[in-house]
């Protein structure tokens, strides 16, 4: 499984590609950030984020894209920029038909470090250890993107089992539908036999068989 993790942001959008399966050693294929100037127009910044993400998608061809789920913060301006960059990531992936998964920061921290309250330094240290890197990726946005990809690889088997179990339960509990013809027949009640219509049968010829 090859996953592109995206830590959305307007100034720095972290990106990282990880390949592997749950339960086995993972491999980092690439890591970096897509940067935009803070003094540029918002529309131009979003276009720059899109172009940067498209380059990563072209180069690494991921099977899945994992994006950090935006959550409420005290700084409304910051969360708005994060949400806009997140929407661009979803657009780029969906346009190519690549499945997108959203993971909250606590889910990512818990998956990588074992604690949903881990700080960025702890996340970076565990990413370095899990991917057998020489040093933690810089800046922290890049390490967070790798952590997102790792989280998705490790959580996807459990999510697939839950989805399959939910689908099986739904199929077993769904009410059975009655065919339209059968339903109409039951609604009209049992059919009663119809007496033959005398007029429909021709009368015997009275002259037949008489002798002159």
C-alpha cells in the first residue's frame, strides 16, 4: 500500500509518501513541504498548493491519500487557511479517483506514539524510528505528513473489517421486499373461481340428430 500523507496548511503544506502494510516494516519514499508566500493573494496561494500536490501525485502515484481532519482552534484565521488547503488536497485526489481518508491529530498521535496527547517532538522521534531515518524530518509539517501516512496504513485493516461487519449486519437485518405482483395478489385477497358464462358456450343444434 502506498499512501500520500498531507498535513494541510497555506504557508507550509507537509507531504510525505510511505509504502508498506500493517505489521511489517514501512518505507519512506519521499517527504517535503509545499510552500506559498504569506503576502500573496489567497487564490494564488491555493493554486500553488494545488500545483505542488499535483506534482507529488504525478511522481509517486499513491493508492490512498490521508489528510489531517481540520478541527476548531482559537485562531479562526489559521483554521480557515488549514481548511482551504485541506479542501485542495481532497480535490486533487478525488479528481484522480484516489480514495481519501481523514484522520484527526489525536488518532495520528495515538497510532504512531501510543498517546493521543503526544507533542510534535515525540511524533517526529517515532516517525524517525519507524521509518529507520537518520534524523527527524524537518520542518515538523513534513514529519506530521509521514505520521498521517503511517496512521492510515496501520488503521486501514481494522477500518476495512469494521466496514465489512457493518455491511454484513445491514444485509442481515434489512427487511425483505415482496415482489410487486405477489404483493398485489396478497392485497386483493384469495381469488374465487368464476362460474362459466352460458352465453359463451354455443347451444347444441336442436335439429342435429333428428330424422325427417
